């Protein structure tokens, strides 16, 4: 199998407070917390948010890969150790950033659609390796804040690797 082409992309996540509150499970966020988030959002977006298009050179599909690097995970872990409440909000901030970035490339994800996780083949696994990432068989990457999804959008639950175990799946047999 030919190696996938890895094309760096320039993500430009937009902060949507309503989307953030939905992810955080909050109905309100105080002004002080919002001011605390701003420098982290800006720094992470500029320095720690990575986005790539993984393309099969044989033309059999492409994928969007977005993730926040280890530095962000370490920062959130430190916040969590100091204050679990703030840690949870920073965790939600990181998820919001990754998903907002994904929505910028795949607009269908903005309509409440999940980002289906494809079953990665050898080519995608090779691209992960080149990028210093590791795929775990349970359907995760060694980055806590990451998304891998078909690019362009290719359907929801019916193409998702996790559809059999996802509680939101519409393709799962009950």
C-alpha cells in the first residue's frame, strides 16, 4: 500500500460560547472564567493545534486529522490538579477547539452531526506514525484531544468505526 500524502492545513477555530457551554454541560460561565480562557484559546490555536489532510494517492479517500499536542494535555492536567472544576472547563475548551476546527473544514459537522471515526487502514496508520501518533484498537489516538474523520464528509454512524459501541449511534442494532 502506498503511503498516504500528509498535507498540513491551517485551522481557524472560532469560539462559540453556546457550543462551549453545551460541551461543558453548563448553562452559564462567569466572566472571570471567560477572561482566563482567552489567552489559552489564542495560544493553543496559534501554537498547539495541528490539522492535516491525509490523502490516499490511489484516490480511495481522504481524511481530516486534527489534534492538540501534548503541551495542551499537560496544561489541562495541571489545571485539573489545582482545581477539578476549572480542569473540567479547560477540558471542554480543548474539545470545543478541536471540534470547531473540524467544523471549519467539514461544515456538515456544524449541523449537530458527529464526526464519524473511520477504521484506519495501513496507509492512515503509516501517516499517524510519521506524525508521531499511535492508533489504539479501541478507536483512539495517543492524543486526548483529536478527531479523525472522512474529508469531505461521507456520512455519519453508518461509516463510523465506533457505531457498534457508541450510545449516540443510529446504526447500532439494539
